[in-house]
C-alpha cells in the first residue's frame, strides 16, 4: 500500500513539474502585446520572428554577441502613435535559452544603474528600456523621449511572461559592501579577456585612495569564474599562474586570512591580482590599490559562495 502511494505521489509530482514547465513555454509571438495597449497606440508591424540563421538580417552588428550567449529565437514588432505617425516604439523579445544567458545579454547592454521596476532587473532612460525575466531578454526603443510610455509597455510585456525562474544565484554571491550598482556582468566566455577563465561573472567595487594628497575613488573588480568541476578549476588557476609568471609578476606571500592558498601577483593589463579556488569556482580581485580592501571583499565573497 505504501509503495503504491509512493508511486502515485511520484507520478503526481512529475505531472506537476511538467505542467509548470509548459505553463511558460508559450509561443514567442504570443508575448507581443496586441490588445490593451496604452491609449492612442496600435501595433503596425509584426510579430516578425527570427532564428539563429536569420538573426543577422535583423541585427547584423550585434547578432554574433547574442549567438555567443545562447540565442534561440526572437520576435520583433513596431507600435505607432495614432495621432503622430513618426512617434514609434520598437520591441524585441529574445529567447536566450536560460536565465543566466538572458541576464548576460542584459548586463552587457546596460551601461549604468537606471532601474525601471519591471522584470528581474531593468534599465530605463529617455529612449530605451531593457529588462530580463526568466529566459527572455527584452529591448524597447522609442523614436521620441517617452520614458513613462516605455515603462508602461515594458510592464505589459513583463506581465505576459510567466516564467518564474529566479535571477542567477551567482549574483547574490557578490559582497554588497562597495559594490557599484548595476555593475555585475556575465560573460559567456573569456572572462577578464582570458580564454582560460572561460565563463563567469564580474562586478565593480569602489575603494577610497589618495591621489596627490587628495581622497578619491578607484574601481577594482571581483570575479567568479565557473568551471565544470574542481579539476578544471585547478587547471584554470595554474594557467593563470603561468600567464602571470610570463607576462607579469607572481608573489610568494601567503594570505592566512582567507583560509586557503591564494595566487597573488601583478597582471600587466589588470593590475594587482589575488585569486583563490573554491570547488569548481575561481574567485578573485583585480585592479585594487589597497590589499586590505581586496582581502576583506574576497573573505566575504568566499563565505557567500555555496
């Protein structure tokens, strides 16, 4: 009897998981708003779909970046003000395959911290609205300065996306102290410009420094490189050490505060560097002025990484 109940429960959970999966796996074209638009606006073009082969026809100069981030397909539409035909809004919705890749593209296009309050994270200025939600990355462009209207359209689209996926967990690993708002980015390859670091996240931090007897702000970066397993991460750390030995400088000093062995040195392109391994991650700081700042942030970073 108990075995039968267990089987029924297992089947029920499987059906529930399947239902949850397909509940947001809707046709991409259905995410284009056609009704209940802001007053005075109408859809005049689209939905027009693109795939991996035809994306270059739509965004030739940017298609390669999207493909590197796992682009699956996209849909495009144009809205027009009924009283002023030159006043238009273009909408692109990209299926990037998963939330990490959707965030990655969003993070590469967001150039400052100007959240709009829609999606999992967003950017809003006079002519542009960007956001990601689940596996979708959304871009809106207005021919005229209409941030309020862009916000309305963005919220309408966001409501139509029912994907409940949470933001990438790696974002929460970055220490909050000193973090520059809106600076965390995800790179699908070549983190910090090095192919041996592969994919991962980086964020900018502010530290106080003395410049010509005056206090000022300087930025440095924390990064989180992701590997398939601990062995690959170890090889990545060795490759970084070899690169520093050839092009920069490797320090023999130890850092007991972080509770593990740390690679320290100076990178000719990144400045001072400090890297350690935790499982299949490499965590590091580059470009810092004060070692104390980097050690404090890294200690918190290591503690956050699960």
